[in-house]
């Protein structure tokens, strides 16, 4: 059997100029009174994509999902599904199903009745319903729980019933609003992989709303980072992390150190930057930043090395004081206060049980990094 990764690794229709978008938001705005929840937003999602909408509470991600499901109509703009304008089409006539945060299971019905409910309403013949329910129970590995009621299940099992119920009608698109919100951390992580498996098996398009960046990074083919009703960047998890488009995206996803500065010189290899109080940074990934531009340099903590002496070969090195140390087991996080006052976060994997270069609070220390370790941000 092929692994999940091997199927997904070649999946990138967004890089194929001939690929037809499946879901299209075209300049969509949604206003509630004077308040603009979604602002002139354009976005395309491809068939079989696992797409995540990521953003802080209130950024408009649920509103976007609700418009796709048909529970809200856009104030202006269009939403197309497989080329068809969805305007005026009621939710039940859209090939879209939504799984809600609260799951909304019927408490008095057994697991199998919960799953069968929508099929019955649709008028599916009983033998077919029975077959489909059995198929769904198998899919979410709940065959042994068919006769139980929701209160006799764990949170994770309830979540799987809700999922089975949402996919039972075989929608083309499944919308999931914080699908794992009610689960504890460990179960969430397990369930993330189950969801990815399920999506692959069924060949559906998933659009998931989450405010949990790790969840989005784990599951999604692409992520749209949203802020105040607008999309800040749409990219794969690796691109969002390694090549954020702006200070906002860099800070929103993962930990980052930001050095504000100016481009002193563009070189053939990249650029030389000057930061506050004489900090000099040599970078390779300077994008389209021109000489003289005010920019930021963003670098992730794991790409910074901390040492007691200045490494001889370091293109970039700055001296400071070990201000804080957090030992997390698998890694250690250092906060180094540079001589210019800025606190830099650096993390080191604890690949061995002891270290040759132990550093402790108030030690003088050097942080160093390679020219290709970070990116220049112009926004
Ligand atoms: P959360 O993660 O908290 O669910 P969200 O990003 O999904 O947040 P939305 O539910 O899309 O946010 O809401 C976006 C904004 O629109 C919020 O400020 C919200 O208060 C507002 N809003 C949503 N629905 C309505 C409504 N029916 N009437 C008025 N304002 C609304």
C-alpha cells in the first residue's frame, strides 16, 4: 500500500497553470451592518485539496466557510464551485457538507441512527442506508460502537461519529469548523492523521477552519493565513514557515526573531543589512528589497546557534548575555540579550544527553547564523 506521503508529495495543482480551480472566491465581501467580516477576498481551492483557513478569533474564517456552505450570502462578489455560481442555491442543494464545532449529534439516537439520519431524510432506500452506515462505521473504526448513544462515547469517538455522519451523504466538499477543538492534545494529534487518511481514502476536498497553527501545518496541503477579513498569504505549510510574505505571517506562524533594519547594499549573493545599534546582517534571501529600503530580517530560533565563543566561520555573529534558558527535554531554548538590548530566541536540539559547550544564566554568549538562515521582509 502506498503511504499517505507518497500520494501527497506530488499533489500541487496550484503550481499547474492548466489545473482548473474547484472552489473560487472572487472578490468576496461580507458585511454585517457597518462591520466588514470578509473584505474583498479572492481565493482558489483545488479538487482533493486539504485546505486550511488559519487565523485569530474573529478574522472571518467561519464566515467564509458559512458562505461556502450557503448559510450566509456574500454582500458582494461571487463564489463558484466547479464553475457554477453558488448565489441563491440553498445549503441543502450544494454538494457541500459542514461539520460543526459542537458536532451536534442527536443525544437520544444511537451511533448508527445518527449516521443514518441524513440518508433517511434524503429518502435513500433502507438496505442502501444499512450498507452505507456499515461502510462509514468501518471507515471511522467504530463498528463495535454502533448501538451506543453519544453520552456513552469518549470525545474522540463522538468526533468520529460526527465525521462519519458528515461524509455519509458523500458530499464533494467537506467543511470542518474547528473539527478537533473539543479533543485533548494527544487525541487531537492522533485524530489529525486519521482525518488526513480519511480525506485521502474518500478523495474529497476538505476545507478546515482552525486557529491552531500546528494543526493547519500538520494536515493541510495549503494554508490561507487570514487577518481582519483578508488573506495575508496562501501557501504550503513549508512555504508559510520558511518564506513568510510579511512580518504578520512570520510572527503568526511559529516562533520568529525579527530584526528591523535597512538594506545597506545589494550584492550578487543577497544583501547587507544594518539593524539597530550597529548590528550587521549578511543575507542571501533578500527578495526584491532595494538598497536603502527599510526592511525586517526574520529568522527562526532553530536556525540560530548559541555558543560561548564566536564561531570562526560565522558570516553573522552577535554577542550578548544568556538571559533565560528553558530546558524542554528534546530541545533547549535560549534567550540571549544582545548588547543592543534585543532579546533573541534560539533553540538547540538535544541530540545527545550532555553538551560540550554548556551555557548557563548570565554567561556571555554568541549567537550566529548562516546567510541563508532567514529571510528579508519588505511588508
Ligand atoms: P472564531 O475563531 O472566533 O470562530 P472567526 O475567524 O471564525 O472566529 P467569524 O465567526 O467569521 O470569525 O467572525 C468574523 C467577524 O464577524 C467577528 O468579528 C464576528 O463578531 C462578526 N460576525 C460574525 N457573524 C456575525 C453576525 N451574524 N452578525 C454580526 N457580526 C457577525
